[in-house]
C-alpha cells in the first residue's frame, strides 16, 4: 500500500486581505502566492486504549472544521479532508485581478486527497448550474452574460493546472500550479459595466463551496483492503475509520487490523444494514459525513467517526484493534464472584447532575444546503415528570439523517441513565473481557445478588496488582436496538417557509388487564383517541426499572374514539409500564399517553382450569385424562371423586405435579362396581386454584 496521500499547497508568503475596487477583487502579486508543491507527512501511531467517553458517545462532540461553514483566508491553509458526502468551503490560495481584462480570480484549496466526484457548486448560498465551466444565469440574471466560470479538480496524485488561469494571469498562474493530491477550485469573475454590476453580481463575488463525494476508502471485505485501486466512495463510518487508521494515523494493517478483520467486516455490515423509514423505503443504519482538519488530534477525529455509529474500539491482547458498531449482541463472557477481586456498584439510579432526559438532536441536512440543523429532540417525558425538571444535553454527530441522530440519542440516553453501573477489578481470569463490548456480570456476595445481567464495558485498564483487569460498566437493555420508525424517527428540519402542523391531541388509557400464556403474558389496553378513519395505533412497553421501551404497531379494526390494543408477549413477575400513541394519515404522530402500569406477577394469579377432562370406567377402576393449563402459576392437578353428583362432599383422590400444557392421566384403582362422579381442578402458587371441571357419571364394573 502506498503511504499517505497528503500533498498540500504551500503559501510562500502571507496572503493579504483583498481590496474591492469597482466591485472587482484585487489582491497580491505573484510573489505573494508561492508555488504548489508536494509535502510528505509523518503521522504518529496512536497506542493504548481508545475508550474515552467521547469515543463511546458519552463526551462532547468533536468540533467541525471552519471550512464546513465558511471560506477562510490564512497564510498557510489548513489541510482538510472529509468522508461521505458534505459541503465544504475552501481556503483561499489566490485572489488576484488580471491586469489585461479586469477579470478577478479566486482560487481555493478544498480537500487533501483524491475525491470521488463533485456533485454541486455553490456561490454563497446559491446553487449554480454549469455548462462546461460557465455558470448559468439565475432567474434574476445574476451571474449572467457568461461572466462567471468555475474550475475544479478531483485531487489526482498528479494534477493539471487550469489552462484558462494561465491565460488570464500570465506569469502568476503557471503549468507548475497543479495542486497535486489536492482538490482545487477556482472562480473567475468577468468585468462588467457599472450599470450591469448589481444585476450580475448582487452579492459581490461570494465564496465558492462544493458538495462532493469525498474520500475513497478501503473495504474490509475486499480480497486486499490495502490495494488502493479497489478503494471506493462510501458513507460507511467503519470503512472511514479504517481509512483514517491506515492513512492518517499510519497504523500497520498487518498487525493492527488484519488479525481482527472479521470484526471490521461485521461492524461495516451493521452500518450498511437497512433501517426502515416511516415514509417508506430504507436507509443505511449508520452513515458518516465526518470532516476534519489534519491538525486535529487523532483521538478527536476517531471519536467523531465512532460517534456516528455508536462505535466501540479497543486493542486485543495481541494489540490488534477490535471494533464494534452500535448493535447489541448476546454476551459470550461471564464475570462472576470467582473472577472478581473487588467491585463498586451503584444501582439506585443517576443523580440529577449526571442524568439526561432531553437530547437536542442535530444533523447535516442536504435539504438545508448541507448545514447543521435540528430535528425533534429525544425526550423521556416520564423521567421529566418524575424529576420535575428538564435535564438537557445536545448531540451533534456529523451524520446526514435525522432518524440516525435520534437513534444515536436513544442509545446515548439509555447509557447515560442506566440504573446500574460501577467498576470491577478481576483476577487473571478476567482478561477474557479484552475485546468484548458486552459481557454478563454477576455481582453476588454473601448469598445476596446485587446485579446479574448484561453490561457494556465503558473503560478498561490492566491491573498490575491482580494481573487481571479493572473496568467500568453500565447495564445494557437487550431491547436497545428496537426501533419503530413511525414513532421514533422524528421529522426533518423545516425547509423554506414550511409551517409546522398543529399538534395532535394526546390519547388516554382507560384501563389495562393481563392475560397469561406459556412463557409470558399479554397486556390488553383500553384506550381513547380521536374519532377519525385514518388512525394507526402504536403500543410501547418496558419493565418499570428499565430505560428502553419496546414499541410495535397495533391494529384498530373498529375506527372510533375507543380502541382495545394488545401487546406482544411481556415478561412475567414484573411491573410493566405501557403507553399508546397514534399516527394520522399525513404522517403526524401524537404524543404518548400517560404511562399505565400492570403487575404480571403469577404468585397470586389463579391458574386456568384443565381442559379435555374425560374419565373412562373399567373393571374395578376408572382412568382420568386431561390437558394441563399453560398459566405460569400452575403447579399441580387435584382429582376428586364422589358416589353422588355433589362436588361439595367429594373426596380428594390424588394431588400430583404436572407440566405446563402437557397431557395428564391418572388411574383410580380398587373401586367397587357402581356409578361414580369425578371432578378436577388446577392448583397454583400462593394457594390459588381454578374452578372445578366435572366428568359426569362414570360406570365401574
């Protein structure tokens, strides 16, 4: 693989401020411009763990380069690179006026390294159309008379100087001004008569900016990810990170990435997985539009890339980098009392000074000229009501999707507000956690279990005293990846003069009830909403102590103000919170109803009665058969007998343990010939029982 493609323009002398005279910019002489050269760059190799809070999405957002918002003038333009698709301004490297025809010339350095394609050209806030190099006149004739021309390169390793600039600025712009390895842009502004000036140039000569598909990146699934000829443009943040590590940090691929390439392939696949959109269709789960200056610390840029996919990266025992994109997986490593030397546990919630119940969400919007704009905030209304205050934070990842930033906000809030958290120091056996994002943690001491469940490792160090590891952790909800686009995706930022629609009335819950099944329970919800034909209903539920809601759609087969909605299976022996919302035909979604809670404890829930109860008489015996109920509280079957058809005076024949839902049988022997009557009932936990089921008359011979 070739080394870093990091050529840059060198300015030999300080660039002065342009003077506007007669509306045409004048600038410095050729002596102040210097030459375009190739500069090799030495990049330090980062070592150690990359598990800072910002890497996990817990800390502040990485700053964006100035060139994502404005053109800059500086004696030495910063080296700027970008991933994905975004809009970038340049750094002025020349502003000059031709002495022969009065044409003003602006030249900018945009991007260090080869870009894939330039997709749009802006002059100030105006998107302009080019025919060849000529800017087409706007509706008000701005940039008319074919006076404005734009020239660009894609940053090829060996560039080509702009031929028209050589003609316009003889002796100033030469064939040596190629811009090797740098995306260069130039604008020429033709001289116009004073009477036409304000029509052709109503905004003077605004700065040029470009929308482009920027850096080409390696694919971890390729036969040889180091072969630059196979690199392609992508919005995949894991591929962006691989490029940054290999090219900007100069990390050795053979020792740091190749041994763990399966992790890179899996993480990249997570980012490319389709996420359903509420408007129809899909988008990639995680996309990145990260831009950075080469003077920015490597850790900051790596954090910015990881933040776009809630990524997690750490070195394995052999030093190779393990990488995960933000998706829960079932832990394969368990740390329990046998591996724990000491621990600190906090399981009573998060203090107000650390908790967050509102996250202001920002994203880069193509519909808003690739500016950073707000979508709907991610809000936990229940937590706000409980705390009595709004605890706000902001999330500003460099991503191109409002749904993506809200998904990231959901994960960030769940991590920040997780009920259980702490630190653990392990024995040597605890080294098994290296390279694991999620583990199963069991904190049990003196017969008391403080926590037993999945956790996310947020920081880890080697403990020299024990030979094991010391790590920080927070509890993680396996439902963290659940996503209902209709209620969770939110809405894009307004464009132009679009007016937000009126909010919808909030639905209410009248009552809830529980129905038990084998392995779980369902909650029925009687709710009230508006009486209209275009409603789609949604349910969300969670265990009361959890942070993350599970959401699903629900059918309303009888449009009207009153509906009955049923959840999917929910856990038993828990307090379950439920809420409902609805969407109308134009895509607006109501606020969630006030939360209701339902106890799914089976300890006091009577079991259902047995079914298919039949007793068959024989010689000196009777054989009883039945089907056991599936109610979770069910434990035993009790059989009764009498010589008259009166249950109240019957006698117990047998009480026996039975499996849920299975067939049951019992043979009652030693009977005299005659007529008998049998009854059966289910017994449950807490001394509960079902109603009895009668057999009718049974003849024994």
